C-alpha cells in the first residue's frame, strides 16, 4: 500500500515514544506525585519558552483486560466520549489508515485558562517484544500534534495545545490449570502512559501544575475503569 506523507514521522515518533516509555523511572529526575493502588504517577518540572510542559509518566497495573483491548479503546474514536471527561467535541479529520487517524478535539474550558483544542495524529501498533518471549506482545498508541491546512492553530476561540502522548500496554497471562480456558482473572495489563503537553497560550505555571496534579490521576483512573467495564462481558481479545 502507498504510505502516507506523514508515515516516516509516525513511524519514527512511535518508536521513539516506545523507547521512552520503557525507560525505568529510576533514571532521570522523575518525582512521584500521585499514588492510587497500583497506579504511580511521576512528573518532571520542565518549561519551554516560559510555559510549563512538565513531562508525565504514569505506570499502572490493571487486572482483567489485555493490552490490545486497552490500546484499542484509547485509540478508537467511538469510545472517547466515554472516558475523556474534558472532551467537548471530537472530529476525525483524516482517516490515514485503519491504524492511523487524525483528530481535532476541543476540550471543555477549565477555569481560569481559556478553552483549548488539540489536532493530532493517533497511531496504534502491535510491537513484537523480542526481549521477553513468554510475555505477550506490546501494544502502543501514540498521539502527536500535527498541522492541517483546514484547521490552523489559534484562529477561533480555542488556544491550541501541543501534545506528544503514548500509551504502552503489555499483557501478562497467569497460566490456568491444565486444559482450562484462560479467563479474565488470569490476565493482567501493565500500562505505561507518557505525555508532554505544551498548553499553548498563556497559563500561570502554578495553575497549570495544579491542573496537571488534579486531572491526570483522575483521567487514568477513569480511563482504566472504563476499559474494565467495556471488556468484562466480552470475549478476551489478545
Ligand atoms: C492539563 C493539560 C496537560 C494542559 C491538558 C489540557 C487539555 C485541555 C483541557 C483541559 C483538561 C484538563 C485540565 C485543563 N484543561 C487537554 C490535555 C490532554 C489532551 C489529550 C490527551 S490524550 O492523552 O491524547 C487523550 C485523548 O484525548 C491528554 C491530555 C492536557
């Protein structure tokens, strides 16, 4: 099949993000800022031209779902309004292929910042895990801000945010007893969520950091609970 003009960028960034997600948080100056059961959220304090762009890395372990199921829910437009609480509107502006879409999303305004939107390509991929043979394959979704001639930034009411996000999931199977079916109690999904978001436009650092600290733990908890709920009565999809 002919590859899209964005394909080289999509391939490069997806693999870069996969490498970044697999780095242990021991390396670098990550600070733990939220913990909830098996969820650990880390951040680094970074600014880009005076704007807070704190990189975030969240690690979570969720029972009863596979990495394929979690990544598919994160990638697919039809589920997004079910878990993305701050979403006001979402459009698929380009259907590059069955594993790559371009989204335009407007988010609800969060006081005192102005309303924001995001234009990004989203790519889902299964990655063979050459290191760890008995573990299942890894699944990754990578979201990366992009441009589109029909949706220029900062022309309407919204301030454009710039994001690089990845969700990397690994399925672990607890082998059931002899010739028994694998059921959802036997599977666990190891999730790593990384994001760097430039909020665009002016927003006070203290306010943004408070928003990050409050919103991100809520987001991951809501998203993973949504996945468990969506999958519980369906056949397991590895
Ligand atoms: C807080 C900040 C980091 C600047 C932020 C502000 C807003 C704008 C709306 C908003 C949300 C929460 C708090 C304030 N404003 C959105 C996002 C954001 C958008 C998308 C994704 S995603 O992982 O690609 C899932 C697809 O929706 C993650 C984060 C982040």
